[in-house]
C-alpha cells in the first residue's frame, strides 16, 4: 500500500492511515513470522510500521495515523487471546506513536484509542460538525466488538477529517475559515449517496 501511494501519478495529497498500525501491534506473529512470545516483539514490529509511514512523510505526503485502541472486548469473538497485546504494551506503543507523530509536521495523530472508547461506551461525543451517540445513531460498534458499524465508520471519518484540519490547517472544525469544504457527516445521507453510486455503477 505504501509503495502504491508513492508510485501513484498523481500522488495523493493525503494518506488516511487510521488503523494502519493495528496489526503492527496486535496479532500472533512478529515481523519474521515467528510466534510472539514476548511483548518486546510487538514493539519491534511497531517500529516496522512506523518506518513504512516514515517513507510517506519523507516523500512529502501528509499522513493521518491513529494510535492503537484497546480491543480486548473482541477477544473470544474476532481476536484470540494470543493476538491481544498486554495493557502495558498498548500504553508503550501509544506513547511511541504519539511521540513519533508529534515530531513530524507532515503527520496528524488521530486519537483512535479515545474514539473507540467513545464508540463503545454509548456516551455522546463530538466528531466533525455533530454530536454522535448510540441513542441518536444506533450502535457504532458491531457485535464482534472490533469493527465499526456504518454509522461508526462515518464518525471515524469525521474524526479523521477533524484531526487533519487541526494539524495541517490549525482549524478545529470543518468549514472553519481556511478549512476546505467538509465531508458529509450524516450517516443517512452518506448511505443514500453510497446506494446511488452503487446503482449507477
């Protein structure tokens, strides 16, 4: 994927790598495809992922990257126990990701760990131009407790847009002075547009 982004003509103006680092921290195999038996292997694998993102940043592409959420509720559903990082590993990984992103002007950090907590808790939260809640939008995390629902995905994109605007434009909200035209954040409207596009394909 990184090779494709770098070789694209024209090159993309921004790369959304929201969950790019997830499997560089989770999983049962390290970079050499050996079983993970030590949490240090996960942090070494994370460095491989950051090195790939460095290729994008060094080539002048702007990147939005998420930190790593706690998906322990998915263990026994979509994840096995051996794929789950220890809590201390998640903390160390996120500290490293935040430090790495903060040192690169071409990188915006999406607080994915915080967002997933909001999606899962049912507590209303703000992303983009609106407030999201399970009461208003329905479930935002699927029953597998790992993947977002359609509405959850729109919320994720709204938060991604907000993170990019804050880092690259200094604009907190979409449609603020200097910000580009905002994406649509209403899940029903987005759903209608997706269905229209599929019907016309």
